[in-house]
C-alpha cells in the first residue's frame, strides 16, 4: 500500500535519510525502530509530504505521490499521528476529534464515527467536554490517535505514540494498535520502544543514521543479537 524506494532527504547540507526503501502491505503493522535522531520522524513526514525528498520515489496504492501535496495525500487517506501528540490544547476532546475530520466530505457520518471512537477509547467518552490541554499525557496520546482515525485513514502513520508514557499506558496504546490492525487498518509504527513495536508488528525495519540496516519478520528481528543488544537492553 505504501512504498518508499531509495528515498534521500536533506535538511540543508545535512543528509538525514539515505536510500531508504521500505513497504507496508495492506492490513500490516510494520515497525520502524531506531534510536533518537535515526530518521524515523523524517521518514513519516516525508511519506506525508511534509518534507520533500531530494531523490527517490513514494507510492501509495501503486500510484506515485512523491510530488503530491500533503492535503492530497490526506484525501487519499494517508494520515499521520505526529510525535508529541500536538493536540489543540484549548479545544475540547470532541472539538479535537472534529478537527481530525476536516478533510472529509461526508459530514453526515461524523456522529456515527464519533460514537465508534468513543467505543474504542472509553476514557475520551468520559471527557468529551474537557479541554485537551488539561488531560494527562496518556489521554492526550489517545486523543491524538483518535483524531487521526476521524480522517478515516487507509494507512496510519504513528510517530512515537508511547514516548514519555508510563508502562501501563504503553500497554494500552499497544492493545489499541493491535485492535486497529485486527480491524484491517494498515499501520507504519515508528518507535524508540523496540519491544513494544516488535510485539505489535508483523514486519520491521531498523533505521540507523538514516539508513535501513536490518529488515524482516518482526519476531525474527526480536531474536537478532544486534537488535537485542542495541534496542532491547540485552547484555
């Protein structure tokens, strides 16, 4: 569904991505793991058109989108949940969710989708009228994911959804990601938390200094001595 082929990205003279090639098939969770500053966020931002690659090609559903605008990609239902949540702090939970649906033309279906979201995230249902800025970090992350889902994504890009969260909330986010995949959602999950990402994903890529250094079945990568040593805390 989503393919990056030999994508290179620069910030000025600094090259951040180097010949990155990856693919996400329909219905898959694919993990992109790596240390801080490895290039994970840049990969997701480039996929959505927020950063223009220096070279390489990006395809969605087999069609080239390398030069497509970000609004066009969102209309195609490629959606990013950004790192750091970035909720609208002075808006209520419901208002944040409605902002996620800004690109949709079927406004008559929003009530039904809101109810589905509240069923998926009961805690948000309890806080419909609460200002997003007054919520905990874990609740804000749930809201950020829920806001992304209101765009009806066919492929969801999740950027560090567990960053800075308590272990119990990390487990809850992981359950939500797996549930979305069980319902048919295609997900590219960028994470420093390699244990969580590899437990959720069917396939994975390891990104080091802007290059893909390893790729393959998530379970096999989890057993790799290099991955265990560098990302899973093994001695």
